[in-house]
């Protein structure tokens, strides 16, 4: 599998190439932006907007479907279980550049409960005829104001410095659809904010699971020991979902030459390949949750995609090594046998086998800390640590092994704390030797 010309002709290579063409800069330069955006899956659309930045993405934002925009808000505007008003404000600010009607239309296209939630956290709604309206705080920057229809009195209640003032949004909503705006404020007035947030979170979590972002407790399964017993061969029916394409931010890491990439490049059945690609997307999405990262940082997401890619490859090699214990396999033979693994093991289980292959290193690092001299070196206060760059690299190396998920670090003098996943058994062997030599050096 070293002939690049052959690899480029495979269905998997073609899928990667197509994914990498779906980038923001290319879409912005397209003659028909609307059709380009319409062809994007919601997760793709979100990452494209995030990659080029909200301030540059207005032509794409204007073409987002309600489903695409809803996914963007689901991914970007929650901090675990808490709604992030300021994050949605960033999206509204971008839409407001196109005028009040676009602002109102985009806000109205959101899930109704999200609309309620944003307003419930930014304004208090009074009915002057029936409510006991408290005295107004004269020191407030924004005085109370009646709604355009005169039914309600509004008071700003958020301390956040929002770029789009809630009254500006409501004015736009009343111009766009006064009946819908009145209904919104009527519901905000009578519903409890906590109940609104709980309902919005429940709906959001359901939509997130539909695109592979499972709850943290389910995502944590990635970092558990896999079953020792080999499962039965999987049915070859593809997953019944349209969300099978690889976003470009995932496709880039998967283009690198790894055992996973070589195995996928041997698969010619497009339905089978589509199913596997979706599993990979879902594994990356689960890893984002398991690592506790946010989807806003595209660079960090690419790093996690690389970790998932490498850990799956390590899991495949680890399983092959157990099957072929007598002699190592050459590259082409290993790739062919790795295809057989994909017929039996799901992507998540292959990741778990890769994770399990790193646990021996973590245990060795923990045992090393039982040596008083080694623990003393590792726990030395930063002010007393050596200025030698090698010492800093070794500390980063040990710290990464001791983390919740063992990783490889201390390999770049310019960026000692950078971390990567262990990608192959050779990485594991090299780390074993490095740790052994380090312990011997410090404890001599």
C-alpha cells in the first residue's frame, strides 16, 4: 500500500478529496453559494463557519437552512448544561449585519424553546394591567420600554455586555411578525426560566445525539477496557442516516498514512465505506465530549480527530499482533488483515483496544512514582526545576502518561507540552524504553 497513485483511486481517497473541497474559502468564492450551502450536512456547515470565522461567514450564514442553523446553535451556545446567552449573541450579531429583517428571520427559525430561553435570560416581561411592577432602578443604563403594540413593559435583566441589545432584537421581531413576537413575550412572561432551560436542554441533547454527540457518561465508554472476546461478524447493512459524510476538519487528519487509512483504502463497497465513515465521525464526536473539549476551537477539534485516528490504528495493530504473535506483518499484509478487523469490530471497540494498549505505560509511570527520588524529581516546585530543555521534555513526557487518558508528549523542544496519541506499537515500545531509562537516570 505504498503506491500513492493506487490509493488516490480508491473510494475512501475520493471521499476524503471531496470532503476537503468543502471548505469555507471555496464556498465563499462559488458562483452559487446557495446550492453549495444546501449540500452541506449540519455538522459540516458548523465547522465551515467556525473555521472561517463568524465575521467572514455572512454569505454562508444567509443561506443556512433552519436545520443547519439549529445545529450551529446546539454546538456553539451551550456550556455543558448551561445555555450561553453571549454565544448566541455572537451569531445574532453576524446576522444583524444584513439588517433587521434578516436578524428577525434567523432568530425566528430557531427552535421555539431556544427563542424563549434567550429572551427569558435577557428581559423581564410585565403586563402593566395585571402585574405588580416593581419600582424601576434609576441607575440602570437601559430604562424600561413598552413593546410596539403597547401590551407589555420590558426590563433588561442581563448583566452581559451583549452586542445585540434585547430591545433591538424585539423591535426587529415586531417588524417581521408582530403576532409571533407577542406570543413569544406572552410565554416568556408566564413560564419559569428554569423550566424553559430544562426543556431546551432536553431537546438539544436529543438533536446532539442524532449527530453523534452522546452524553458524557456514554462518551466515557471510549476510555474503558474492551471486551476480550471477539464479537460476531457485524451485519453489512449501512447505518440508516444521511449523516455519513466526513466534515473537512475530520477528513484532513484521516488523509495521513496510518493503518486505519490503509485499511479503509482497500474497501471498495461504497455502502460499507459510508457506514464506517459515519462510525468514525461518531467516534470523533464522542471523543470531543469525553475529552471535555468545546467544538468552537477548530484547531483543538483537528487535534482530537488525529488522536482518534491514531488510537484506532493502534487498536488495530494491537489486535493483529495478538493474532500474529509469531512474526510481524509487512505493511500490505497488515492493511489487508486490518480490513478483516473492520468486518468484525466496530470503530469504538477498535479505539478501546488502542486505549487499552497504553494502560501498561500509565501503570509503569505510576509505579515509578513509588520511588522516592523519582517522585521528588517529578513533584519538584517549578521554581526549583532545572532550566535544561531536556528536563522539561521529560517532565511533559511523564505528565502525559499519568493523565486520565495516557498520551505521548515531550517530543518537541519548541513545544514540550504538546500531546499526541500513541499511533503504533513502536510508539509504545519507545515510550517504555524512555521511561525505564529516565527512572534509572534519576534514581541511580
